[in-house]
């Protein structure tokens, strides 16, 4: 299984960035809704859309997909 | 040469080896709880656990486990180790769970029909929808301790009794020419609301005492009968039925004893553990008041089977399941005993 | 040619069984040959000495090759078991370790049918073991030990 994104669908709301447990453990400040200070995280909103930085760190828990309002991020 | 044959059907599969006897390992995905014990017990590392969280949460059409048929030696350790019997090894069509030389968890779930009052509490509580309670209610008319009669001479057909009757047993026709009042004695429960409300005192009651026993109730007529069914395939022996049973008719023995620990620091409340838990043990707690936070994950240890599915699925390793006892029938084989004991942590 | 090698092996087997005190009739039954053939073998008649030489060489091969060759030549599992067991020139000591998980793979693989399962443990009948080591090679837990004891026969 692989983490996929569709930037055309993305609203740039950042819910996935905050919800992702791995993101939070890598960069705790994202939990408070702040942008990550490091590009080590799995995904981040950049220029208004979601972008994958380190998808290989994904633990395939599916939380991002559960929370995304537009199905712009998913596991396949 | 001797080779294993794998047959795949949707998300289920079986692996077969036919020689001296026929060994067949079958896997049922809808029964699997994704705990990963099979992968840990396999002596030849032939079993791989899928991305359980993603599979469960995204409805992906993928089996929760995969077995490499070239590595599998059909020893049956996964079959014995599976706490929910999603894997089953048969030798000449007899399940190893029925062969005495193989160890077996002493887990069970039973409902004693003699004691059961058929309240259906277990049916509602069962997290796997494995219980069906069917019941026959007593004949209501046999539980009514009297009868009413209406004095047509006195009755003015006002309809007050009809409107009030909770059992809809009275019908009034207000035709001025030909008024009528009828009592459905099968529906009447002899509550006497009509009698008390009648402005004309036109309703007479024939009760137990004044009818010289005609309306005595036979206790045998008041009994609800029925039967209960536990679908062994779906039941995970979690103990919910025993916990909610008001008359101790349900008895459950779990395969493991243990403890579930959540590291509050690490937990990021993604909810994957709640989604995977086969026993409805985990939940998000409700806030106790404005501005008050409680534990991140609430857990009802009483119904935990210590399967470890939550610990496996947690993306940030915030959950630890400690198994302190494994309940199984003894085996003479040291390797099998060692393997089952190794499930303790 | 394959037939000649089998004849050679059967000759060796006849001699061996005679040594063990079998009657001619019993030998004929065991090896599924005519009584007259047994008689010929024992009297040293109607024989191709070349075939016997080849057969002798085969029995001296490493046990697995000996077994596989006979199995291929005969293409009959029961006959293979009988012939190999009589003609084998070595005996073996077998041991099963506690790590055995009772998967039964060895039982299925053993051409000599020397292995059975008892209480989730393999048990090898060393009288039938031909030392081919197929079981030790394929055992998933490396729980089988087969050792050659001694070279106790001469043809």
C-alpha cells in the first residue's frame, strides 16, 4: 500500500497534516495547527496544497484518509 | 515432488499438501481480527501481516494476512495460535482443534438456555453480532386477570373509554340511530382505566376474586421461552455477554489474560486502535465538562482479549498489550508448548 | 539397460536375503520375481556380470543418489523401498530434536516411509532409513539428525 495525494482535489486545509500521528511525533508543533518547522514530516501544505515530503515514513494507519474532506489523500 | 497448492477465493484462501495424508490450511478474512499472532508464531516466517489499519479503515479489498505457500510447511501453529479461528488446519478433513495431540485454547462462550431469560442484552452488547436470541412470548390474553362488561342501558356512547384504552380494545360507533360499543376481549388487558373514567359508571368488571378463580393466572402461561445461538465463527470470547447478562446465564472464558497500557504522551488520538478493536474495548472518552480533558483513549479492560491488534496497528507505538497467562490444553510437544508460552510478554 | 541394472540389484538382493536365511519362495515373493530366476541367481547362471558390477557401484553411491536412481529406474514406490532397504550397505542412527514441530513434511517426503508422527514429534524407524537426508535438508526447524553408523555389509 502506498500513500497518494491528488493536489487538484486538495483544499489546503491541513487537517491531514495535523491528524497524522507520525507527523505529530516527528514535529510536535503541527498538533497545535502550526506549520511544521522541518521538512522531515510525511506531508505539509505548501503554496495552498498538500505535498508529500517523506511518504516512506507513513505507517499506513489511514487517519489522513479518514479526516480528509475531499478525498485528496488516500492509501492505495 | 511434494508441493503446496494455494487456492485463492476473494480475500480467503487455502493451502493444501496431499501426500501421506491431506493437510489443508484455510483462512477466512471476515473472521480475522488482524491481531498478527499468526505472523509471530509461524516457525518458517511464511505469514505476513498486511497494513491492517489501512485495510480496515479504507475498505480496501485486500486480505489482512498473506501466507507464502512456498515457505508454509502446514504445521498448524497459526491455526492453534489464532484466538478467533480465522485459520484452520485440517488433516484428512479433521480440524486440528479436534485432534487431542494438538494444544487448544481453553476459551469458550456459552449461554445456558435453562437460566436465560431471553432479555437480549447480550445480543445488543455483542461487538461481533455473534449472538442471536429468539424468543416466544406468552399469550397475552392468558395473563389478564379479569374481564369488563358494558351495560348498554347506561352507556351513552361518549367514546371516552375508547380514547383512553391503552390496548385499543374498545370500539364505539356514535351513529345516533344505532349506536354501538364493542369490547375486544382478546386485546383487553383489564387495566380498568375505562371503568375509572366512565362518566356514567356503565362499565362493570369481573375480577379474579369475584369470578371464583375463573381468571386465575397459571404461572406456566407467563413464561417466555426461547433459545440462544452463538455463532462460533464470529465470537471472539470477549465477555461482553457475560458482563451484561442479568442472570449469569452467559459464561465466557478468554484465551489470554493480560493488561492493556496506553502511553498518553505518545498517543495522538488517531483512533486506529478503536477501529480495529474486535471487542469494543477502546473508545474516545467524553469530556466531563467545559474545558476539561480526560485520558486520550478510554478502555474497558474487562472485555479485552489481549489479542494485541491495537498495539500492532498503533502508528506511534503508544499501546502495549501485556499477556500474563495463556490458557490452553497441555501438549507433550516441547516446541509447541514453548511457542504458546512465548505469547506471554 | 535400466532393466539390466534392476536385474543386477535384484541379484544382489537375492544373495543378501539368502544370507539372512530366506527361502527361495520368500525371496521370489519379496522381490516380485520368478522362483526360477531366484534359482538362477543363486546358482550363478543366466547373469550379466557387467550388470551386477554396475548395480554394486550404484549401491555405493551416496544414499540419496542411490535412492533417487532406483526410484527413477523402478518408478514404483513400494518396490523401491524394498530393494533399497535390502541393498543398502550402510545403517543409520536417527535422532529427532525437541524443536520438531510435527509439521509432517518429512513424513510426506520420505520415499522409504520410515517416518511417522507421534504426539507432534516425528519418529524415524532406523531399520527403514536409507540415509538419503532428504528429510534433514527440508526440515523447517532442522530437527532431524541422521548419522551413518557403520559399513556392515559386503557384496
